[in-house]
C-alpha cells in the first residue's frame, strides 16, 4: 500500500497568536504534495492536513486514511484517526484537537510540539496516466496464472515473472502451495502500482513522477532489479522531483548512482540545509555521513 509519514515540530507554540496559521514544509509523496497546518483557536489547539495536489478536473481525487499523533511530554502519543476523499486543495482535521491549557501542561517540550501524521492512500482517481498494456481477461490465452490484487485480476505468464524476480520464482517454481494454483491473491499492495510495475517489466514507458515511488515499492518487495534500474534511470535523467526527495529515495532503495548524482549537486551549506528533514534525528546515518564529508569540502 501507499504509506508515508509527515512529521513536524512546531516551534514557540506559547507565542502563537489567535488564528494565525503555522505550517510545515510541503513534502511530496507518491507524486502529491502534503503539509501540516496548526493554529490556536479559542483556547484550543487546531491541526489540519492539507493535500496540495492541483485538481484540474472534477474527475480527479485522492482517497486517504490518516492517523494524527501528537507527542506528549512523556514521549507518548495522543492519536486521532480520520479519512477523506480530497478533490480540491483543502485542509481536513480538528478545530478542537487539544485544549490550550492541557497542551501547555502536558505536551510542550521547551515550548515546542511534535506532530506526526501517518497516511495510507487508498485510491487515486484521475491522477495516473491511462494504462499502456492490458492484463485483463483479454490476455487469458497468453497467460498461465491469474494474480489478484484488491479484487482486480491480472493475467500473466508465470515463467516471465519468475525470470525477473526471485520472489515470483519461489512462488511459481518452489515448494509452496501457490506453485500449483491457477489464481493467487497478492496482499498488501496497490492494484494501480501493480499495473504500473507490470507495464515496466513488460517494457512499457510507465514511469513518471506520479508512478515511480509506487513502482519502487513493488520492485523492492519482489526483488526485481530490472525495474529498480529503470526507476533509478528515470530519476537520474527525467524526473522533476526535488533533490531532497531524490536523496530520500536513493537512501531507501540503496541507489548508488542516484546518491552520487544528488551529492554532486550539493555545493553549499544552503544546499545541505535544503535536503535535511524537519527533524534531523530522522535522517539516515549514511546520508548524514555523506553530507558531513561533502560539507568539509566547502570553502
């Protein structure tokens, strides 16, 4: 599934003025930008999630479930859950999340407040490109197994998948129950991501800035190096994603060429600051080391 986390530490909360918005930096996940926004309202702490996708048409929407977590002084979390179908740029959240005095006494650490929001994107509508290849029942005569993802059936050739993926090789040719089944359910993944993953595996140009992250998830899960390499090449040559996002993906999926290319564009302390996450403790140690070594070369 498409899961991600926004995390932000709001500073000097006790100095906030009534109804003045305090906003986290925008973060891009699976092709869409998101942010957190909070303010003081009538002696309450209010907090909202904003989807920053430019919804050009009425047919475009993003169905999400999210869990907002506010950290207490005791390093515990108070949690609220919600769901929303975003079809325009808007905020969604809680106008009276925590009473202000409760916030002052039980949540603030040195005047600061840490908020996390855990997202799961359930469905994109009108965001992705049109399918480039069919894997529906029209492909039945060219397939020998059906893979089912969230109720959607994909008719594929097992040996082709096995040749590119140790995961599928074990599934189709190993001593597992699935090896003798004609229809197999794949759980924990998104049907659109699987469509895009298969298209890339079959040679279609399915990678773009919306699809690449979901394809990465599956190519990593299924250990499909061919697809992983194509995604890395896209990020190196075509992607418009930020340097910060590219570095995040390079670290997560151990993309050495992409890491080297990204670091070659870090040439000042401002560049270093631009790629550091809101909470430096969230930064991968290998990236911390690389940026430190790079910064030592600055004049």
